[in-house]
């Protein structure tokens, strides 16, 4: 399956559900309490993070998606902390604040990256369902996907009304379900239970076939568009009516903390679908995102550059020979990390010491070096019959093996001008003894503010000279 990075910036999503504050107290432990056999933690650092539905919205914002959040809080310091944190990253919030009830807070006491204790402050909210529906419907026309982030804390009391309001506008509804009554999610486009939540509804699944059969039956009963069962170390299973089951393996290299992984899954799914991705591609992206977030401590969001780099690894575009699509993805990731892109081009028919020195000099002009290589047809047109000596795949393989070269891409035209309009390097480099204005593509690069630099050639190094010497000796 080919993955691409969606345009999350064009994917507005509305999240509705149980917001909470995840609070962390960090400190060292050096002794046991004389009052009880428990460690004494000297608290040195306080940290607040949005949790629950707020974490879903935070994840969307971290991916670059316009995020809207409707939820219920108390009138207290925790609600202010939540609001400030979310607004700081661009999330539009509409909180129904209820006096006399605490905002849900989950306090974790941490020492040396280990959780020693969790204390929950919560009461079931007396949500005004009518007011919540009014807030949701006022925002639906601004978004492309609705997410119901249900933690069973009482914010969501009118699931069907919200689902129907979205469906009337042809807006997909994604639900992260809780509880033992999934009928409240009837008609949703997709629900994302974990395996234990799924089995609490359908019964224990003895094997893959049993899981698929019970999932298909549940989709029929609840008129669901799709069902995604997240299965921890066993990955994910996507079920859709009329399609074969899609099983995706877990992608985590190391599991450090699974807190909030479900939030990351549904936020990535929602953002990708809102950006126009097909469901299988969106699920694959969510699987990659989950693999990243479980390697982090506590409730966490992954950023667009982190996901882009994971997609890049998936497509094999960290280094080496790339297609144009892979190259553009790699460039986007590099720029997100503040790296300067350098471009040069040529035939590189027989790689020699002059080439190596020149490419090392070119790489020194920035952080990443792209080498554009003329394909075989264009080399023949430029150099004449009998050239190239080496085919384009061999020439690119040799270039990709050089330490100075990050990415190699071929082009079929006689000049790299079309490639330059796609790549838009920060620096265009060429070797020779001519002026900057004579460099092919200089006008293109300078037009958008890029630089053009001419580097000297190493003397007595020429592919043509090498070819002629071989011919004469032969």
C-alpha cells in the first residue's frame, strides 16, 4: 500500500466528548516513608496535558489540521489550564462549564519515568444535552469529519442526535466507543474499539475468522460504515461491508506507554479522512502514528514532521534512489526540520574523482544534496551514439553510495528545468567555468528566491576523456 502525507491543513475536524486534564508530578525518590512502606517523592516538576477528547483535538492540531472541540468542564483552575493549552496550539474550544462540579483530572505521580500512583478527580457531568447539540450543529458546517470521543464520563448523552445531524450534512462520523451498549453509535461511519471493548460486546473471539465474523455481524446490526478493532501488539483489523478484512501489524519499535494511543489513532484517522484519503490508507497512517506515540511517556501527541518521517521510512525514502513522489515527500520532511536543500544534475556516466570532489563541495552548500541524473535517452541525445556507457539505474546506484549524496532522481528531458520547478531547491549548484546566468534553470530558482552557485571543476577529470582513452587503448 502506497502511503502519502495528507494535506492536514485542509482537513477541519470537530471533536465532541469527554475532556479531561492529565496532570503529572515528577520527582526523585530516595527513601521509604516512615509512616507506611511507600516511597517518598520530592516533587520537582508539574506538568499539565490535555487528555481524553482534548487529547484527540491536540493530536489533530499537532498534525496541522484545523481542530474544533466541544466538551464539558467545571468552573475551576483545571478548566482554565485545559483551555489555555488548547488555544495555544490553535484548537477552537467551546466548553460547557458547570459550576459545582470538578473538571476531570487524572493526577499521575512519576519518578524516573515510572508511574508510582494515579489519583482521579471526577464526577459524572450533568451535561445540558440540548446546549451541547446546539454548539455542535453550529460548527458542523465548518468541518469535514465529526469525532465522538466517548470515555463514558457523561459529556455525551445524545449520540444519535449528533450522528444524525452529521449524516444530514454528509459528514462522516468516527466514534471511539465505551461501555457495553454500542447501539448508541448506530449509523456511525466508523467505530474504533480496542479488542477488550469489542469482545465485551460480541463475546470472546477464538481466532481471526471468529473476530471477522462477529465484526461483520456487529456492522450489520448497527448499520456501521466500517469497524476498526485495535489489538495492541497484534496491530489493527479493519472491517468493511463487502470487503475482505484488512489486517495491519503493530508498528511500534518499542512500547513505552500506551496512554492515549487510541486518541492518536482516531485523530489521525479523522484528519486523513477529512483530507480526502481512502479508509485503508487512513488506517495505515493511524497505525504508523500509534507506533510512534506508544514510544513516548504519558499522554502525548505526534507532530506532522514525526508522521511524515515515518511515512518516508515506510516508502524507503530516507536516502538513496527515489521516485519523484518519494523525493517530494523527503524534501517536505527535511524542510520541516529546517534543512537547506541543494540540487545539482548531470549525466555522471563514469563516476571519477572529479565528480566525487564536486559532489562533496556541493553538499557543503546545505544540509541535503539531491542529484538529478539524465536518463539513457537524454544522455544519448546530449553525448551522441554509444553513450551512456552505464545505464541510468547503475549510474544512480553508484551515486547513491556516496556519503555526500542524500537523494538521487532521474529525469527524461535534456535539461532539469521541469524537475527544478517541482523540487524548488534552496541552492542550485553547477560545476564549470561559466557565469551564474548561464546555468540551466538559474532563472527558475532565482525567481522564487533561491540561490545559484557555480563551483570549479577538478582539473584533468573528464568522463569523455576517460571514454576516449579506453577507446584508443582498445
